[in-house]
């Protein structure tokens, strides 16, 4: 199986003594402060704040859906739009992104 070098990076978790130079096929991989793996944003300090910010977008999408439809008589369409565009974001890895700090809980 081929490795897509453009999608690879190095995430250092913990204290940095030395920044490593990792390369694949003579291409140096960038060292990043956060990355997305399997839909979860992981930071170097292991804080869920960046991932919670991504999940908060679901709240914005729900508000956008409600503002888009002028009539509430289209309940089936609104529910379908919610199920397609909002619910997967909220439900995917909900255990991982469950906020525990006050600023993450109050994020909008």
C-alpha cells in the first residue's frame, strides 16, 4: 500500500527536547501543533479544546438550517437536514470530545 506523504505529519506530545526530522522518501514531514486523526482533532497538549471548537460548528449548522427555511410547515425537510448535516458531527466520537472545562462547555 502506498503512503500519501502529503497527508502525513509529526505531532510531538509532551515536552520537546529536540525537534525530530522525520522523512519519508527524502521528504521531510512537517511538525505540527495539532492534527486530525479519524475525525478527532488531537493537540500536542492533549487538550480537547480544538476538537470541541470543531464540534461547535454543529450548533452553527443547526441555526443555519432553521434560518434557511422560512416556513416551519416543512418539518420533514428540516428534520432530514438536521439528521444529515448536524447529527453525525454531534454523535461521532462523542465520548472523546465531551467537554470538561468551563470554557469548552460554554463554547458556542
